[in-house]
C-alpha cells in the first residue's frame, strides 16, 4: 500500500526548499507541489486562481514562523535576515 502524504510533509518540503535554495517563489512551489505531491495539496481560491492548499500553508507557517519571511511584492519566501522587520511579511 502506498504511503499517504500529509500537509505537514509538504510543508516540510517547502521549508527544505527555502533552506537549500535561499528562496521559494509561490508560483514555483505551487507547480512543484502539484507535480510531486498531487493536486490534493492545491486549491482553487475565491478569485478563481489556484494556490497552495490552506492546510499546507498553515503547516508551513507553523514550521517556519521564526526562520522564514514572505516577500509580498515579489511573492516568495526566503530565510529571515538580521535586518528584517518584525513579523512574517517583508517588503524585500
């Protein structure tokens, strides 16, 4: 019987990508998650666009609250740096 993946495991993969590559663009993550883990870890948003499933994003945030930031203008995650403002969202 095949192993059933969880949102937590997909979130851990995302955290590993940020750690290994220094960044993870949301659009790239979406496509790689769908390709490597299955469409059950993606979802259609209210505006009709597709995104990473809420359960995956919640698990990713829990895993990386202190170590990863979201660069909102460019739509990617990167490791937290010494000069970053408090909070998850950063301008650059």
